[in-house]
């Protein structure tokens, strides 16, 4: 079972997208202001590592 870690984000209730990074036993979860940009940056960096 993977635990989730959610840092304090007082604006989270007003956001509709959360990003979960499943990388280890603890998965950080965050709610970005611009989820499309975050998705683009993650894909870009993953492609660079291949």
C-alpha cells in the first residue's frame, strides 16, 4: 500500500486537479495552479531520460 503525502495548500478546495507522483512508498500529491503545464513538464523530462 502506498501512502499519500499532501503538503498544505489552502487553495486546494478551489482546485479540481490533483497530481499524484507514484514514485516510492510515499506518493506526494499536489494541486498545481496550471495542471496542463505540470503535465507537459513531467512528460518532457521523462522523454529526456529515455
